[in-house]
């Protein structure tokens, strides 16, 4: 694909490329409120969900997919600014083993806690501190698959807009309602709206399948190493565990979140 409408960047010291690299860092995303995505599927989902696309970046030598080419032309015709990157610079930017030659800069979308509304059968997910961004993205993808109403981010190191989390979400990020707040503010919100807080822990008192869940409900998931903090364990109305066989005493946090979300989703009233 050749598109001379966008300027070509060939030097890594170019301020426009420096900005793209800056958005790969937590500091850059925090300061600007922006983040980057890469790949045709992610960009198509962003367009589908009317995400706030600020600009696009291309490597025409890699963008051979006809749908991807049409997508780039459509965004250009809509007035979305962009740049072309040399193959070397694009390779420095992408996390993909087989890059597709197109990416974008987007505005982060957060819903303020005061604006989060509950419905009788809503199912929420609250993440305290997920250390692996790949796990975080997988959990976001699972949240979409199970029809979760929204996701609370309770830990400062838990960043759904990290490039690795975005990639692992496979586009599900754009359909999710995200809210960032402290554990204490989350507790106040849940209690004031009679949301049942379900904490997940290997030491939980209840077998997750032996429980009849009440809604609205929020599932709490802690980090890979330490699990939920004592504060959130005490906050929980119920504490559930996933029974295991053999000598195994824990499973991957994304797997655990999936097991629990699918069980809780299956019990949600359909009316």
C-alpha cells in the first residue's frame, strides 16, 4: 500500500516517533491519557465501538491486507491524521511477531465512579493488582465473553491500556466500561448500591459452584502472587474458592477469573 498523504518518518529522534514510544510506557500513558494499539483487528474493533482515535501510523510495506488497506483509507478520508513509519521504526514499535503494518493512538476512556449505575442483574469485575499484562488482557476478553457489566481497576499497577494488555484483550477492551478507583471508594460504591461483593481466594470458605449468587454482584480478583489484600478480603460479603485436585494449590489468575465469571454469569436471571 502506498499512501503519500501521510508524512514519512525514518529517524528514531523524530518527535512524532518519540511520542509513540513514550506511549509504550506507563508514565507516558498517565501523562497524556492516550495509548496505542496495533493490528487490523484491534483497529477495526476500535472503529466499530466508536473509540476516540487520535491518529494512525502505518508501514505501507507491511500493510498488504485489503481490509486493512480499506480501513486506513477510510480513516484518512474521515480526516484522521497519521504518519508512515519506515520498516525499521515500525518493527521497533510493534509487539507482534507478524506485524500487520497499521496501528493507532487512542484516547483512554474511563467512567467516573459517580457515574457508574447498577442494574438488578448486573455482574461487575474488580481487579486489585494483576501483575502480568497478558493476564489482564485475557481477563478483559473473558469479561466481554461472559457479559460483565463493567470492570473496576483498583490497583495502581494494573493498566488495561498497556500495549501487552491491549493486545491480549483481542479487541474486547473497546466494549468494556472501565472505572479506576481506590479499594475504599469501591467498597463505598458497592455497599451504597447493595452490590454483593464476592472475593476470590484459595482460602475461601465456599465452593464457588455450591453457591447461589445474588445480583447485582461484583467479583473481586487479586494479583498473581499475593491474591486479594486483607482490606478487600474483609470487604467481601462472600469468599469463594475453586477446589483443586492433586498437589495443585493455585491456578493462573486469568483462568480463575474465567471459571468464576462463567459460573456467576450462568446464574444471572435472564429477565
